[in-house]
């Protein structure tokens, strides 16, 4: 039982270390990309508001 626990903990620790390395690598790449991007292209363009459909007028019958 102890041998199995040690093996499982070793696998879990290795996976956690790989995940941390990947996260730090991706964070570094994102920061470099953001630093190289001009501020004008980072800001989102204001979008056009969608036109609302016209409300149909209720027809009344004249008596």
C-alpha cells in the first residue's frame, strides 16, 4: 500500500510541476505579445448598435 501511495504521489507531483512550467511559459509569451502590440489595436472598436425591429401598429376596425 505504501509503495502504491508513493508512486501515485510522485506522478501527481510530476504533473503539477509540468502544469506550473506550462503556465509560466504561456504567461511569459502572453506578456511579450501584449508588450509588442500597439495600444491602438488592443482597444476594442465600439460596435454599432443593432436596429430594433419596428413594432407593428395594432389595426382597429372602424364601426
